[in-house]
């Protein structure tokens, strides 16, 4: 995981419309990056809906929120539309950003090992530094906890 107080690894990724988003261009307020395994799966859907529900409060606190997974731009678009999501979803199809943030890990499910995204969230302050991180996120109540941390910055 990326250490608290260090510069957040910069990136440019396409959102669900294909528009490129560059982290270092987002100045003046905190940025929340939540990494999740896959679009339209139960935990990932709940997490996206929770962040969407709280998005006006994040925005009122000056924060921008992004969900990041390896899903394609097209899958992100369908997921946003199907679930009426307001959160911007970024496609890390090559998993470069996931690797730089330390969330691309070996998983072991039912004795079968595979690589995948470990659900994690990073709060980046207005100076582009990691202010807080949540490795191995449990979805219930997580978006509220992140909002509280944004407000405490």
C-alpha cells in the first residue's frame, strides 16, 4: 500500500465516457480513490451506491470521488446507467494504476489462486499526498467513514 504522507502516484485513466482524467490535474481539494474488483457484483454495487448516495456531501466538502477497476470503459458506462450511479468510474484495464497503489494482489478463493483487485480506498489531500488509506475494505459503512475523514482534513 502507498504510505501516508507520500505523494500519490499520478495517473491518467479514461472514465465511463472515454474522457481522460489525470490525478495531478485535480487541484484545490481532496480526492477519494476507491478501488473495487468488478462492476455489477454485489459488494461492488453496494459500495458504488453508497458513494453515490453521499456524493453531494463529498462535493460540499470539496472532494472528488472516483471508483477504479479493471473493467472497460463500456462496462463502466453500462454499470453507471443500470444502477443510476453518480460516481465517476475510471478504467484501469492494464492494471498499471492498481499495481502502483498496491491493490493488484494474489487472491486465494476456494484453494484457487488468481490475481485481482483488493478492495481499498485512498484519500488524497489538496497537495496530492496520501492523507489516509483503507486497505482490505469492508463495504458496510465505508463510504460514511471516508466522508468523515474528508471532513476532518
